[in-house]
C-alpha cells in the first residue's frame, strides 16, 4: 500500500504595500538648510536695527504742529527705525500670546496641523481619520476651514488683532512725536518705503521659500 503525500501548495510572495514607517525620511540637509536660512534672515534683519539710545532720546521728542507734519515724521521715522518698530510689535504680540495660554495652544496646534498633516506628509500616504481616507484636496480644505475657525471664531483672532493694534498704535505715536531731523536718513535704502514688513521680511521670505522648496518636494513625493 503506497502512501500518498499531501499536495504541495504553491507559495507566492505577496508584496506588502509600503507603510508609513518604511517611507524614506526627509532629507536632513533640506531641513537644516530651511532652519539655517530662517536663522540667517532673522540675524541679518536684527543687524540693521538702530541703537536703542536714538529710539528713546528725550531731547528729540516734540509735539507735531499738524497732522501732515505728524505723517511726515511717521514716514521718516519708519524708514529709519523700521527694524526696531517690527521688533517692538513682535514683542507685544509674543507677550499677548503668552498671557493667553489657551490662544497660544490653539495657534501652535494649528501650526502643527499644517506641518504634519499636509507639509511633511508624503503624498502617497493619504490622511486617515476615524476610519475615513482623505485626499490631498480634502485635507487642504479641512486645514483651511480649521484655520478660519481658529483665527476668526475663537479668541486667537481677537488676541492677535488687539496686539497688532496696540503695537501699531505705539509705533505711530513714537513716529509722530520723534523729530527726525537728527537722523541719517541718507543711509536708508531706497526700497525702505515699499511696506512696513517688506524691507525686513522680503529677503527673509525669499530665502525661506527657496530653502523650503526641496523640503516640500521631498515630503510631497
């Protein structure tokens, strides 16, 4: 009596879909270049600030004779103290957010949502929330709607707007009462009057965008 061997089933190696853990990490040089460009831009901007003694020189303050004179003073003082003014507004904004921890947490949560759910997420890894898969367009729409909700329908928007109004009010008051005759306005670049933030943030934004391009490309591939 011959014994029959059990049939041998063919074995096929099925390729498992790549998981999020097997995705190649973001190139470290792109992240390093992104952070270095931000740091360098901020450092270059602060290098252009004026001495604090010129900003608060009591002998240079006087009441403007008219609104036109106050406007002229604001324009000239802005051209000269633009980095100092931007720093003052940033400090007021930071202090306002720190004094409202809930608004600060909401703003940080919104920033982290944009970074990790859209910017740093690989394009072939769809977003899955509560058992549903969202495409890139749906994810972008959700993030935009979340940003509108956080900024305009919570205390975040009021805190930011209030801090900006206070900062701009202080800057305008200083610029109107500071006599600019003793300032070396000839040293101010010609493009200083293009906008309040453009003189400082223009080059910074271009450097950040150029450095972030390979990082975004690596994340979205």
